[in-house]
C-alpha cells in the first residue's frame, strides 16, 4: 500500500479564524482586546498550500512551526475527506490527553499545555479511498517572564471550600499572587456561572484583590461554579497565569440580620420570615487616642457585613487597638463567648451578659454588637459564613476594605462587567 504525503491544509486560515473569534468575543467599547501571546522572535507560519478538492487531508492548529503559542488554547486536528485513527501530541515523550469525535473527523486536546515547550503532533488515519494518511508538525508555546497564581477566598481569613454551603451574601474573592498589570485580562481569565443564571460583576478592593457578587443577594439553592482559566492568560508585562482552578459551592437559606441603631434592636429573618427581634447594644460614641497618637473610633461601622468566622470563644483585648494600661477606662482583656465575626477590625455579634441592662436602650460596647447569652447562642447556632448582617444609622460608614461584605455597598453601576 502506498503512503500519501499530505500538505498542511487550512492551518493558517484556522489560526486566523480562531484569533478573530477571540477578538470578537472579548472586545468591548471600553476594554482592551485580547491578542495572541507571542515571544516576539518570529511570526507563526501560515502553512502549506491547500490540497486539491477531494484530496484527503489533515489540518493541525497550531500551525507547523508556530511559536509563542498560548498553552491555554487546545490543539485541534481536523480531517477532510479522511478519518482520523490516532493523534499523538507529545513533549519529551509525555503525551497530551485529548478526545476524538465519534465520526473520526476532529481530535481536540482536553488539558492545558506547558509553557516554553515544543510539542510534536502526529496524526494518522485513512482517506476516503482507503489510502493511509499521516501528518506531522510541531509548535512551541510562549515563554513567560514569570507566572502568577490566584486563590479564591470566602474572606481574607479563609478560602472558599469546594462543595461547601454559604449564605446569600457570600462574595467570591479572587486574590492574585502578583499584581496583574492587565486587570481586564485577569478578570476575564475567571469564569463564574450559577444555576439559576444571574449576572455578576467585579470590584477591585486593592491592586491584587477583586470581589465578585450579583446585583442582589444570591437566591437560596443557587449553585455557583468558579473556574480560573489561568494557563495561557496574559496578565501583562510578561506575567502569565500558572495553573487552572475550579470549585463549586451552594447558597443556603436567606439568613439576614438588620441591626438598627435608632431602635437598638436587631431584626432577623430567614427566607423572608421574621424569626427574632433581639435587643442590642452597639459601639458607643467617642474614641480613644492610642500611645502612637492614632484615633480609634468606637461606633459600629454601618453597612452590609457578612459572617466571616464563628468561634465558641475569642480572646478580646483593647491592646488590639493600642490600649494596654489596665487603669484606662477603655482597657479590657476578656475571653468572650459565642462570637460571629463581621469585620476584619474585630467587630463581632457576641454574648455580652454584662451589658444586658443596656441592650435595647443604649450603646456601651467598643464596636461589637452585644446581645444576651441566650440570643447569642441562637445566633451562633443558626448563622453561617456568608449570612448577612446589616448595620444601620450609627453615623460611621464602613469602607471597602473593612469587611468581606462591604462590596455589597458599592453601587452596581460602579462594578466591573467583563
């Protein structure tokens, strides 16, 4: 049986079409377009002339001899007037996994490639006339200047757990190991979907941290899927993403507590039904000046918070904000029970049996939401990470970095859609 030598068919056209598709999908009026990464050393060849009509052919994308190829893009081998039997994509003898369509017409790699590697592609099959067809080629992936990773957090103190259940106020926090100079590309590398589907947007809290949320609280029962397609993502200035990641989580019941300073009460609803009306005492008026001259304000921060941790006991000390003299009237160092943290600075909903006489009447705490021990036990038993605690009318607004829930206070039109 004679073996036919097959030309590289339509490889250049397929590469151009793929690039044009990416530009169309990613371009917006106010965002930069994505472009194929390149080492800048050479242009990718466009391939050989197309075979005559009716000839058997295999086309390979990326094209033979291509350089600066994104390792996030799949290798695709397509048969024309032929059927693929086997496709091997290898680097130093290690094979890249892929799948062949049932009709034997298209093979596609299913895993990411590596950076700065040369891959050999060998495709074998049979033409419509029964003749053996074989095609080979090679290409080289881009060499990054450096790589960056991303982690997904429930808040700055704990990561999002795959398969976990969170409250309706839970945000997705993406934390990059290096500041991405192309922040649009960084966000576009992360795909977040939900069932039922809902639009979400991003907000950069600092140069390396972005928070994602829908316009309104999540709906109970929603399944949220997070995929970081980091391999091949050009984050700017030679920095590329280092590894893909994925996780899913589920939204639990809508547990929402609203602490109102005007009434000194906290109304709690579950799935829209009021279940508690709790007397509270929040942060008192005034401040303390620390030994370093800093002012520490006592009023509880108004705004949207979420539960960030739950602790049966937590040692609370005024030393955390610079008051260490036991003679100072604002000094304390106590082991506190039944604590649900709602801010990074140390605001909690917790048991405060010493202030029961003031709960429902006046504010006497140093910033926490004081409630009785029985109410604190109920709150601790029922509220989970991502459940919402809204504080109102204290005269002191929280800032974006004060809590994991503060992004809910950002106007929707200020959030970034990608």
